[in-house]
C-alpha cells in the first residue's frame, strides 16, 4: 500500500527566506507525486506534479520539487517566501495505474513571519 | 474561470440524522472524486466516478455512506445515519479523464455532527 509522511507538522519562516517542506513516500513502483496547497476555508490547489522524466519539477507560484528515488523523497522548495504563501501544504502519492487515487500526507502548516 | 461548486458550505446536524452534500464539477470533467478531510489530516478518497460509474469506493463506509452521479454530471454524497466521527470537511474534485489529469477541488462542505 502507498503512504506519505510529512515529518514537519508546522514550519515558521521569515518573509524572504528560503523554504523546504519535506515529503517521504512509500510505494513499490515509480509513483506519481503531487504537492497541493490549501488556504483556510478553501479547497486544494495543485502546485506541481511528477510523473516521469526530469526529477526537478517546476510549479506555480515559484515552487519547485525534486524527486529523489534513492531517498523516497519529493521535497518542495521555494527560494524566497512571500507572506501570501502562508497555508497548509499537502504531499500526495498515486499509483501509475490510477493517478486519481491519491494518498495524502497529513500536511505541513506554513507560517510566514514579517 | 470554471470552478467546482459544492453546497452547502457548512452543515450542522445531530447524530442519527441524515445529511446530504452536493457537488457540481467543472463542465466536461468526466471524473469526479469525493474526499473526507478530518481536522489535522490530509484528504482521504471516499469514492471516484468515471461518468456515472463508480471506479473506486473501497474506502467508502457503505453501511452509512452512499454516493451517486446519476447523469454523469453532478453528484450527491449522503450519510445516514450520521455519527459524531463523521465530523469533517467533505471535498469534491473533478478532472478530465486519463492519467495525469489535474484534479480541481471545490471549497468543501464542513460537517459538524452534534
């Protein structure tokens, strides 16, 4: 069975600082990997996804993530955080037979200090 | 920009009562998903439709939950009878069919069972 671990429940960074959110997955084959963002009272929005090819994936809002098969990781990064990035971030994994059936991690809440 | 619509946004009900949620996907999206998100956790897929057919409902508690998408467009998720543990956010998402298609999420229905 597939699973996702997001080790950091809550992260606080200063505005303008760099950000890295960790994600570790468990899946027997090559997974489909996703990062979503959820602002309070809103649904989830897809930031980026990895299916195959280049292991460094660019997404919206200046985010990127790197797939590292040897470490079973898919960490999300942003070089300079803006106050509007404060939200909850979810990593998800899906099988390559049903990309729609995603298993989500429990999320990391990002707080941005002025 | 087209969005996934959900109603109601908030619902308070007493345990043992019946409750229903409605979702209208983005026009043309053949695939529809219902997720349950318990506070502090990531979304969990309850049911996935392809047009009017159920693709996956392995995590749907079928003794009390039911879902339908009769004409392959909008969908209803029902709980009868509701239990205290059903308090959660219920999210609907839709996508075009096919592997890798992006899921678009609605704002969700926040259910509180008292």
